[in-house]
C-alpha cells in the first residue's frame, strides 16, 4: 500500500531525524578513518588497533541513539503504519543528492527493524531493494575530491618520475628511507606487467585517492591501464627500524588483491566521501569478489550484510537445491548447514552441549564478537550475524529440520505467516561465513590418493605446514585457538588455512602455559589419569601431539617445521612479547615478495 499524498508533518520530522542520525554516524566513521593516517605517521600502533575495534561499534551506537530519539520525540512504537510509509518516501527524497545513499538506506532499515514488528519487514517499510542509484555520484558539483587519480607517463623513461610523484601526492608526513631505491625496484616489475613491451597512447596509472591503513601498514591501491589490458596492483608502505618509510613489495593481479582484501583479515581504515565509488573501482580490480565482501573490508559491515542478503535472495530465486547438514564432523556447540550451490555456511548455536563443553550461548556469542573486533591476521574467518532470518520450508531437507529441532529447538520457528499454506522457517539467530574445505577432509583426500603420489604428498605437506603457520600467526596476534583439531580449520580457494571454530578461543595473555610435571613415582607414570593440578587457564602444549600427530607422515612434516608448537617455552615467549607491548607486522603476502627481506624486521609470515 502506497499513500496517495505526503502531507504529514510528523512523517517529515521522522525522516529528517533518521537522516540526521545517519549523517552523524558517517561523519564520525569517516573522521575516525581519516585519523588512521596520522596514527600511521606517528607509529601509534596500539592506537590504530584500538580505533579499529572501537569503529566497529559506531554503527550500533548511532542506531540506538536514533531509536531513542524517535521514541522520545515521536513515541515511535505508536506511530501509525501509513505515517511510516510516508516517512520512507520522504527519506528517499532526502537521499537524491546524498553522497552515501546506499549506506543511509541500510541505516533506515536498521532503525525501523528495531521499532516495527518483524511482520512489517517487507518492501513497503524497509529498503529490500535500493531506491537510489549510486552510479556517477562523483559527478555532482559539490564533490571536492574524486575517488581516484590518474597519471599519464608519456614513455617508459617518465615512469619512474611519475611513480615518485604518485607516492608523494599522498602527503605522508614522514621521511622515506630511500624512495628512489624503492621506485627503482618497482619500475621493472610494473613494466613486466604491461605485457605488450611498449606503452600505448592510453597508458595510465590509476590509484585510489586515499591510502588504505591496517595494522602497521599503509597501502597504495590502483591499476595499470595499457591498451585493453588492466592490471591491479598494490604497494605496501611500512616503517623500518630507523623509523623511516619504505615500500616493502609490489603486488600485482587479482589473486594478490583478493588476499589483501580477504574475508579473514581485519577491516581497512580509509577516508571515503563516496564509498560506492571506491567499491566500484575495487570491483574493477577484483570482479570475482562480491560487493558485500568489499564493503565489509572497508569497515562498512552493515552494508555488506545488506548486499549479502540481497545476493542470497537472488541466488535462492535462481536455484532449486536444498539446505543440508554440512559435510564433515559435527560440532559440539554449533549446528552447521549449507546450500551446496551457495559458497557460504550457516551456523546456529545449539541449546545443549556435552559435559566437557563448559559454555553458554552468551559466552559463545562473546567469543564471536571477540573475533569480529580483533585483528584476524588472515587466519580467522569474518562472520556475519543475523537475527530472525526467514527461509522457505521446502528448501530444507527433512533431516536438517529434525537436527535443528533436536539440538536447537529454541532457535527455530515454522509457521504459515501469510496463511497461504506455504510454510516458512524462521531462525532466530544465525552466523554466516565463507565455506572452506575442512582441513581434516583436505588431509584425508591426500591420504586416499596415496602419499606415494607426488601431488598427494605435496597436498599433505602443504596442509600441515599451513596449519602450523596459521597457529603461529594467531599466537603472534594474541589468540590461542583452544581446540586445535584439524576439523576446526579450513582451506580457502587460495590454499590458505583459516581457523573457524571460536567457542574455545582465549587471549594468549590470559593463558598459563606449563610443562607437564615429571611423575612423582611409578604409579603416576603408569596411571591413565592426570596426577597434577590443572587450573582453568592452564595449557600444556606437549599434550597436543597425541591428538594431532597420529599419522607418521603428518608427524614427520609437523615436527620438521612446527615442532616448537609442542614446547611451552614457545608459547610463553610470545605471551611475554605481547605483554611488553610489541606489535608485529602482518603481511598479506609471502615473505619472498618483500623487497626488504634483508632487513631484520619483526615479521608475522603467512
């Protein structure tokens, strides 16, 4: 139902209050993102990490503020539905010349769904589809700075000078150690990427106007254009031990860019007046990466959720397969299911846990929140959290429905909401994350092929080495995985091992790493029971082996590369390093890609 006319002053005031709430949110979000440049320049790494965590909470804070204002000024829960419809139409009008209309639409949804009953969550009352186009927003005359800059070296001889100008245009208030040396390293690599051997008349270098900041790095992001060829690239800028800047690597191609913007990494901080323009540019570099994941990587997770849900509905419309219990070993606290044709998994917290799992729904949610707020260092999957998600009942296998009703009855509701005989399934709380191949299945595939096969042997060795690297990266980022079994890790499309079972994670600094005491007597030595006291936060790394290394071939590779993980001293040394306040560099690229390998920098290798 659409109102015939818009004449309610209350509707206009509600719409204005909501746009005011969004504008306040994005103003604060953008200011915090902009300050990342100054924190980088003064090397305030702890401040950078703190700002990244705090910025995540901005959105929910502003939504709550707006809801409280609407309740205080308009008694929002009592506002008639026709007034809400009018408020939405007026709100659309306020977005016509707005610079972030897609984000403002999502903000409207967030506020109204806090106020209205879920039976009203449909096209009339929320933005299920976008109402305002984000195309060519930058053409508006009040846009002062465009999203990207273009540079036009006339020939190869000018390329080095152009690259120097490009870097200097970012205006970093810190001295480079030797920018001429860095550019000399980049130039031949860039020429090799051009491919045709000479520069065409349209040759140009396009770079996004602002740097991307994360952890201790700043990243130039852009592309080379030559004739019909476009090559994405990124240049990471770091500080050396002399507190001077240097360019650490030159990354080229879509795979490098996807690793940089991976779902297993913390969000970037970048100042954007028109975020849709940044997303459009980044999509030209990574056409296979969903826009939802790009918005997530830019710290705009609510917009990422909105786009993900639209993509999900679109996929459901164009598919016929059914949700099923996810392959692999079932979890003790999470019920996991998937849609085979869709590259994500859905997780529901169970109502009941086995005795060895001393946990609760609230504690599990806290663990997932910890991961969301923490620097995931490329080793923990980002997770989207949804409430009251509706699915068509006929898209579920009966076995899955029975599983949910058995283990999570409080989280499922099946109803015929519209009275048309078509049942729908309502899940009250669900996590969604990228699907990966469980590491135990990945390993089993190599065993099944026979380790005499070079390919199978390589797959097994890669899995074990990557598994150890993943744990060491988590350790360096102050995360103890808790349950380190192979089944709790997954392998991404790019072959990276990522952790995804968060119900037992702890901060390294909260753990007490101990060596198993020597037996007091022969009875202790022969006993199958633990004879020594174990505190709630005690960890005995040497006991990991029996659970992980039952296969001789796996044990051989593990002990060669990661035997130190079974030594309590390894863990204790990292705990002490973190307690001293050290922050390691985190590289979204391999060590052999670094120009600065000869420099003795503290590193966290992927």
